[in-house]
C-alpha cells in the first residue's frame, strides 16, 4: 500500500484554491487547505461543505505573510499528516489603485501576502522535500505578472516575482526530484474578479479572445498536471491559462 502524498494549498478555501484542493483530493492526495486565522468560521463551514460534496479535506490556519506562523503551520502538518510533498502557493490579495493613489500600506500588503508568502511557506517545506527526494511546487501567479495591469503595480510586481522564485527553485531542485512551476491564470470567476468594477471587468472580458472568464476548475486542471508524478520532467515552466489573453 502506498501512502497518499501530503499536499498543502495556501489560500485553499478561496475560489481557485477550493478547485485545486478538490482536484488534488481526486488525484489521491491528502489535502490540507490553509486559510487566514481570521477566517476560522468560514473555514469550518467550508470543510463541512467539502465533506458534503464527498471531499475529505483538512484545514489549517496560518498567516502566510508571517514566516514564524508558516514554520508553526508546517510543523503541525508534519506531526498530524507527515511532511508536505506537494505545495501550491495560491494565497493572494489585491489592493488595486492607480500608482498615483497607491499608498505604501497597499504596496506592502500585496508584496507580503502574494510574494513574501512564497518564501515563508516554501522555505519551511523545502528541506523535507530534499530529504524525501521528491517535491512538487506550483506557484499560482497571474497573467498580470506577465504583462502588467493598469491599477496593479503592486500585484503585477508580486506575481512577476513569483515566477522568479519558481525558476530558481527549479534549478536548485532539479537534481533532487523536486519540480517547481508557475501557473498564470487570466481572469477567473472568483470573488476577486467579482470585486472589480463591473465596467472594468466587462471591458477586460471583451478583450479576451475566448470572450469569457476562466473557471477555477480550469486552473486546477493545470495544477493537477504539474503535480502529477508522471510529469517530473516539467520544471521552471510558466503555464498560461488565460483564454488567449496574453501570448508570448
Ligand atoms: N489603460 C489606460 N488607461 C486606462 C485604463 C487602461 N487599462 N484603465 C483606465 N484608464 C484611464 C481611464 O480612462 C481614466 O482616464 P481619465 O482620467 O483620462 O478619464 C483613468 O485611467 C482613471 O481610470 P479609472 O476610472 O478606472 O480609475 P479609478 O481610480 O476609478 O480606478 C482602478 C482605478 C480601481 C485600479 C481601476 O482602473 C481598475 O479596477 N483596474 C483594473 C484592475 C484589475 O484588472 N484588477 C484585477 C483584479 S482580479 C485579479 O487580479 C486576478 C488576476 O490575477 C487577473
């Protein structure tokens, strides 16, 4: 009997995170969804909903912008489930503002949660992956990290930075059985895109060659591919899942 790989999905109870958790559970992994400590109630309800839908997914609170909290989270997971073999860095926020109006707090919040979190979590699982001789890391970036976006200097910087980490980890992990890849979603049907002004969102969708937003499951499918044992030769890639919005 083989034991299921332990998969940690940060921002796991969000729109894209939920689809990723469900997909990795279907793939046979033991999935742990991270959420912010302030979301305890929502996370309990989410866990029940998942159970109702037939998914046994564990939840764990941690502020991914805090290195110490991430160290504690990873240690708790290790004790309860074993070392993390698959890590999906999916936690992210927006604080959209034209650059002229952007305040330092909005810059820092996005860099902390979207980019520094990748260091905070990955650094704490990296040595276990090295020791196991196996690891799958997927960083959920964005089309806007590849092309920039009006009103998102903070977000675009963080999302572009994520792929820089990916490429470095891919090189350091290559001979050790660890792959690191980025998935860059376009505009996906989630609370994050719903929070945009309707006219701005409509204008963006009109510019997507497929004329629609992506579905969370379509992002999860890419993550499933990149975390599969069979795809161990794919590393350092940045896989766009954007309906044709940006090609390079
Ligand atoms: N390019 C050039 N000029 C633009 C522009 C664009 N894309 N968008 C707006 N402008 C111009 C406007 O025409 C306007 O010009 P005037 O002052 O001459 O009239 C000026 O810039 C101000 O525009 P807004 O009215 O939009 O400014 P605002 O302050 O009300 O809003 C904003 C600013 C909230 C940042 C808004 O522009 C916005 O929502 N932008 C989109 C941000 C975005 O795409 N967020 C994605 C969230 S989802 C996500 O992030 C997930 C993911 O990974 C894709």
